């Protein structure tokens, strides 16, 4: 069994914590002195944030703003209908072909790309998200952690790490179980039948309130159960932590049967995201062949847009931007309106060496899709490619006023400063990007480079010195916490 770096890091952390009740996994937060306090929402959030810092550094993390935007729009549409309106959520994708999704402390919900592709309708995918949201809003994770009276900080952190190990992949689950007392932890983390029934019930209510087809939940879970029976040795990982019983399916069916049928069309974005993920799977040649075959089948007009979009993405992967441009032109002819078409068109133009056209496309798209981060990132990148750093800097500065915690935009701002030869500001902006990603040593190094840049004024150097003191204090506090445990 080969483990990726994240697997090894989490298993190591789990083993250390379980081996010594006084130790704390490096990088996870200090949760306070009380040995018997319940796991509060604030504690859950801090644990989740710490685990997310590790996930974002892992190659499996899908750093795609369009996929993230879709998942968060879909997930927050559901979460907004919950009675727990104060609970924050963040949805993210992992590049993994297995059928799985998992909730972590603090409202962080991960979805494997394999599950997104396996969902036949948007309502089916929404059903899985609604189920995971319900585990969070009903505080099942906290209740699991508190169930046996684990009050010590070390045990809370160990269990938090094990949640990710149990939820994210079979390799991690096995790894956690062989680490010290991991098997006992794993048994505590599997959701009980009562929790699963409660998540089904609350999830169905969220689906209905959000105007999705509630039959999507039953359809997807029935397909999971069938797959599990057919391939017992390779059953979906989702079934290992969400026990699916005939009783649960019957209960879902009974609840659904009493409610009126509602046909809900899928969003265009659902189909485009799935086409993009499918175009990224396998070899470029295989992806091209698959979409060309689908196009030859003369799909209905409603499906043609997604097929052509996926084919354009596959052509780009295969180094054929001219062919990709033909498909984008067809999408324009079909009058497909989506920010994903705008960013794809701009990317195709960049690959053909026409940065000015790419910038023009995204300049026009940005006012129409002001909340789309992929459009904002693409605009800065295309302006830089077009050798217009002042325009890029102006946009990045304005954008950061509304999105000050966007690490990627800080990094793009650093690139604009570099092109302008403003070294102090370049290192300062990159330091903020690293700090937001939790990479404090790298942030401190960038600020030290800013101090030596030789091109700042007194006011700018004072700001750099002040920020460096803050970062060094954070590093010292973290070191002190680790040493005292």
C-alpha cells in the first residue's frame, strides 16, 4: 500500500498523539486547559482550519476556482436553508476517482471528483452535500468526539486527525487503524445508524427547501448500495463511514413517497464542471477520443454545450489550441452564457499567443460575473501576459479590497510588482499569500527579503518591520506550545 505525503503526515500525527496523551500533533491548535469541556463550535472550526492547511498543500487538493465556486454555490444554497444559519461552510474537491465525500470539524466538506462524476443529476450531488451538511449542523462530529468523555486536548486532536484519515480514502483509513490505537478511534468515528437516519431526514428537508428533486437522494444511495453488493472488495469508501442499510433506504423511500413529484433541471454549470473533470482524467488522447465520440453521437442541444466544452478542454490538454478554439466558437454560436466559457476562451487565446484578446474577453466578462474568482485571476494573468502590469496591479489592488483573504490574488499581485521591478512590494505581497496559506516560515523569509530590497521608503519599511514582528511572534508562540506539550 503506497501512501501519499498527506497520508503519511496525518498517520504520523495520529500515532504520536495516541502514543502519548500529553503530546499534540504539530500544527494543530491549542484548544485550552479544560480537560472536560465539550467540543465547542469555535474549537471545531479551529481544528478544521488546521487540517485544511495540510490538505491545501497536498497534491490531491484540487486548486480549481471554478470547481470550488460550483461546489460552494451548491453547498451554500443548501446550507442557507438550514436552521443553523450561523454555521460557516467551505466545500472543496479532492482529485480522487473513488466515490466519497466527508465532513470535517468546523463545516469543511470535501468531495472526491469521482463522486461528482458518478452523480447523474445535480439533485443527486446536492443530496450527498445535504447529507454531509446535516452531519455538521446536527453536530454529529462533536457528539462523536464527546461521546466517550474524551476531554483531553490530545485525544480531541487525535480524533480530529483520524476524521480526515477515515473519510478521505481507504489508504488513509487503513493507515490510521494501524497507527497505535487507531482501530479504536476508527470505530468511534463511524457514524451510528441513528446519526445516519437523522442526516437523511434533515438532508431531505434541506433538499426540498432548496428546490431540488428529493428523489435524487434515494436514487444515488440505491446506486451506491448496488455497487457495494456487486464489488464487495472494492465498495465505495463512502459506505465504510456511512453505513447504508435496507432500513435506511426504506425509510427514505417512505418519506419521499408521501411528497409530490418535482422535476428539477440541472444547471449548466453542473454539466460544465463534470465535463471539465472528465477532460482532465486519463491521457489527453483518451479524453479527446471520448468527447469526439460523444459529439458524433449527436447529443441533444441541452447536452451539446457540455460535450463541446469538454472537447475544447481535452484539445487544450493535447496541445491543440486551434481545435479548441473551433469548439469555443461553436459554444458562442450556441449562445452558451457562462463564466466558464469566458475563462476557457481566454485560456485558448493565451495558448495561441494572443494575450491582448484574452485580456479583452475577461475585461468584458468581469462586470457580468463579478463574484467569479476564476475570471478575476484570469484577467490579472492575461494582463501580465499582455505586458500591461500597471493595469494588472490596479485591478488586483481593487479586487483585494473586497477579498483581503484571497491568497492567490496576493500572489498574483506579487507577480505584478515583480514585473514592475518593485521588489519590496513584491516580497511583501508574497509574504501575505504565504501567511494566508499557513506557511509562516516562508512568509517571514519574504519579509526579510523585503527589508533588504533597497527600493522602499521609510513608511513602507516600517510596515514590513511591523508585519515581520507579528509573523515571528506567531512562530514563537507555536514553538512554545509544541515544547510545552
